[in-house]
């Protein structure tokens, strides 16, 4: 049921509709007493009502999944550190001249196996700078992918600020005049004034 179009069924006695702003499957209806927000396409309740004195205004805001941005930054920082470390530190040059192969003498005293293990460790250490660059590149690639997911998750919202309660968020309509419509209908005598913007949860906004 399109409750935005049928909002008169929710009116109290003596209440009248002042403004209707449809937003896709959602919408906002401003009455003489309340603001009725219908949000069936978003998480949570499909309907919220707020007494008009508690409505502080409306504005646009860009929101995104901040956890993706955090993961992307961490991966990019770790990847950059590993690549720089693998590029600036030449471990193969440090251990290339070291050889623990002492021939039959080591076997005679029973430490040949230990020396062989140490030689294997030195061989791995010589490749450590290559491994640092490899894993650093993988971390950078992962960070770029997660950053792309974050950018894809961003969306523009129409936010109605509510005093003493959670703000109401709707997907921003294509009509840029929707905010001005709501401000003019909700705030008496303050049609041209813009309310303070709610805090953005998107650092790139």
C-alpha cells in the first residue's frame, strides 16, 4: 500500500496535510501537527512520526560503510610499509657470503644437521625482501579493492534532524528542491534558513 498517497487515513481529528514529498517507495508527509516519514525501502521501521516542534530541519548528507574505509586504510598502510621495507633492505646481499657448509668435519662432531638447518634459515632470510615486496603488493591490492567497495557503498541521503531522537534517513530524491519543500513546511516562518547539518559519517563527504 502506498501510505504516502493514503496518509490522510493516519490523520487525527482537526489535522491536515501541508506538504507531501514522495521519495521513490518512501516519502515524507508534513501535517499541521506532525511529520510522517515512510521508509519501507530502508532498514528498521517502515514508518516514523515526529511532532513538528521536534523537527529541526532537513538537509542532504553522503553516507558510506565506514568499516570498509578503515580496513582499506589499514591494508594500504601495511602494504606500503612492507613494499618500502622490501625495497630498501637488501637481505640477500647481507647473507650471500655466509656459508655453513664445513664438509665432513661437521659430521664428525655431530652438528652437521644443525648447520644444515641454519643454512636453510639463511637461504630463507635471503629471500625475505622479495617476500616483503610480494606480501606488500598483495596488501596494497586488497586495500584498493576494499576502498572501491567503500566508494560503491556510499549513498546520498535526505536527513531529517530530530531533536531528542534518531534522525530520519531517506534515499535522496532526484528533485533537489525536496529539502527546501520540507524546510518551508516544517519550520514556521523560516523558509529560507538552513538548519545545522547533522554530523556526517562519511569522511569523504
